[in-house]
């Protein structure tokens, strides 16, 4: 394994391109000369020991940190000119969420509709319908009026996935989504994620410490290693799959409730 983005015979375009990316905190280098592509419809599992730089890398990709060197491209666009933020859903680590946050599940999900400068946007009937659909799909419609902080970890994660889905996000970036969740609920959650990947053409970049799950789903060890970062990849290369409809919440072609445990 090496740290080079290999040219590949693929039918899918890069969704995230990292070219020579390095990053340091106060002079301490965490990421060094990383080259990596996430291709459309890939499932990328990012693993590595504590402090390896996984969260840092996700924060670079979503623009919360600026690399000291190298270039990030999103959907083929340089970060500086990228405007398609609604195409990306980012669910940070669970412990980044304040459990006292005074919002209901429905409000959290609806907040997925507000773009970066649209905090006071008025809700339309279509927005409300999208929200109800996303809650239904994630099987949390009965929790819609509960305070988000009162939900279990697994239920909260579903609410955040619904929030990402409401914009029909094409790329979901999840930072340890099952941290602190019991094994049975974790399995249900992965089942949901795998279903979304396989049937709804969503690209995933997910941090996980669950090496067994990663190896099982990817069919082997990491495809690429950079320092302490390990990239497990499941590609979808077959051109005939490219025409699969993505899941669209309201107004789309397919609505489907996902039945999972947890
Ligand atoms: N804001 C910060 N200032 C200085 N150092 C930081 C900061 N955030 C993270 N670090 C350091 O950078 C390194 C990488 O941190 P990061 O959170 O990216 O690791 P990680 O792989 O996500 O770890 P974990 O598995 O524990 O979540 C760690 O050594 C961490 O202490």
C-alpha cells in the first residue's frame, strides 16, 4: 500500500479529491502529503488509531479547516469556488452535539434545508412534506416532537441522517456515527447505512473504529494507508449501475421506508 491516488479504470467521477494535502496544528503535523479520491458511489471507511487525524481530515474536506498545503476539490470544483454545499451532508462526532440544545427532532431535521445564509428562510408546504418524508424514511416519525437531547444515541444519529437526506445529499460524511452506541443498535445502524449506499446511490465517507465491519463490507484490508490513516474502500465501478435512481425525498422517484433495528 502506498500514499498515492492510483489512476483507476472507473466509471464514476471523483466526489472528493485530496491532492498533496498536509495539515498541522501549531507546528505539529497531523496529515502529510495525502493524495486520495473518493469516487461517486464509493463507500470509504476511514480508520486509524486515536489522534491519527481522521476528524481533522473530515473537517478539512467540509471546509472547517484549511490545509497548509495541497488542494481539495469537491465534485470536481476547487474548494474556493465550490457552492454546492447542499450536495454534502456532514454529521460530526456525537460528542460535538450539545444535549441541552433546545430543539425538537423535527426542527433539527428541518434545519437541513437552511443553506449557509438562509437561517431565517420561511418554510413552505413542500419543505414540511420533505421533512415528514425524511422522518418516515428513517423510521423516527413518532419521535418528531421530542427534544433531540432526549433521544438515544442511535435515534439521534437517525435524526441527523434525516437532516442530511432532506436536501438529497449526494455525499454523506459521518464521523464515528456509532460511537457510544450498543452493539445491537450499531448493527441496525450499519444495516441502514449499507442499504442507503447500495440502493440509493449515495457516496459515503465514514470514520469508524469497527475494523471487522469495515473489512466485512469492503471485502478486505485498507486500499490505501497514509501515515496512521487507513482508507477502506468499496467501489462501485459497474457502469450499468450508474442509472440507478437516487433516493429523493418528495418530488423524487422513489420513497422507501427503511426497516432496521435499533
Ligand atoms: N484544535 C486542535 N488544536 C491542537 N491540536 C489538535 C486540535 N484538534 C486535534 N488536535 C490534535 O491533532 C491530532 C489529530 O486529532 P483528530 O481529532 O483529527 O484525531 P482522530 O483520528 O479523529 O482521533 P480519535 O479517533 O481519537 O477521534 C491529535 O493529536 C489531536 O490531539
